[in-house]
């Protein structure tokens, strides 16, 4: 018996990176996964082939109509959603001198509005199942010193506040809402276009900024997500798990 037997889980941005690792972890505990993707159908199909009983669903989460249609299709293929993992996100490194309206708007639309749209359209299901929401934030939203992350960090700070407000807003529905704030994790979003030497230099740079002297792996975040999706976290609501190796270049780790 798995901890998530017969649960239907929607993972936005579920075909790659953190989403892929979370999908595999949850499936190993008995869940059926609704794998959301936007552009990489090949990766989504490959993951679906590994996770029996799961389905893929194309949608741009920053488009409310597409999210609404995706939820309708999930109902037809899988049923009522028990757990929402708001994982999809994106980033652009921008200094103030490089400010780009479109890139900043894209980060706000995906990282904040995308999570809001997913919650809105899953809400009826989650009320029925007294379900769980897990929002993917970032330690950037808490106050790291990483250069050129100001606008990205603002969006992730918004995710943290969204998590806390949802815990209040949905408390009478029995829906638990928590977040994870990862540090630097090795995914295609963070290292996808870099050479082997560039990745090694990046790893060394970030390892030097952690008390644990470790570089993050997607599986570490999947383990945290599994905890929040399970009964083991039933006394937690509106909280943020910071999984960043113990970063030392933060203004504060307090929330």
C-alpha cells in the first residue's frame, strides 16, 4: 500500500525537472498523475509511458481558458483531483539596466497567475476531496543575494504570500496548502544550455554558498513534496519548507 493510493494528482509543468521527479515519486506511492506540459510533448509522452495509469494534458497555465479546458479533460480521463502541485514556473535573469517588459510580464503570468488559475479551476474538486495544494516557491522569494534575480524573486515572494492567504481562505474547506522553496536545483531550466565546464563551475559556486556543501537534485524536492502530500504533514498549513542546502547568502531565513 502506498501513501497516495488512488489519489489523482495534477502536476503543472510535470514533464521535466522538478515536476518529473515529483510525478515519479508520487506514482511510486500509488497516485495517478495528470501530467501538464506546455511545449515538450515528447518529454510528457515519455514520462506517461513510465507511469502507468497516468495521462498528459497540454495547457499554458498562464492562459485561464486553457487551464479551465485542461481541468475538464482531466475529469473525463482521470476523475476528481485530490492533490494540486503548482510546479510550473520560469525565469529570466535581468538587471535593472536590462529590464524587459515582456520578460517580466511573462514571469508574473506564469509564476503567479498560473498558480492562481490552477487553484481557481481545481477548487471544486479539492473541496470535495478535502484535498491538498503544494505551491512551488523559491528561496529567491525569501531574500537570497543572487544577482539579477530581483523580478523573479518578486514573483516567488508572491507565491509564498499566496500560500499563506490560501491557508486562511480555504481553512473551512479542510484544504491544506503549503509551499516548498527550493534552492539551486540541477534541472534543464537551470543548466539546460550550459556546457559541462559551465555546469561544474556553477555547481562549485553554489556549493560554496551552502552550509551543507551540496548541490540540489530534483529528488530532494520530490521527497519534500511527498511529505506535504502525505498524512505525515497533516498538522501543517500555510507553511514553507526551505530546501536549499542551508544557504548562507540570505538576508534572512525567517518567514
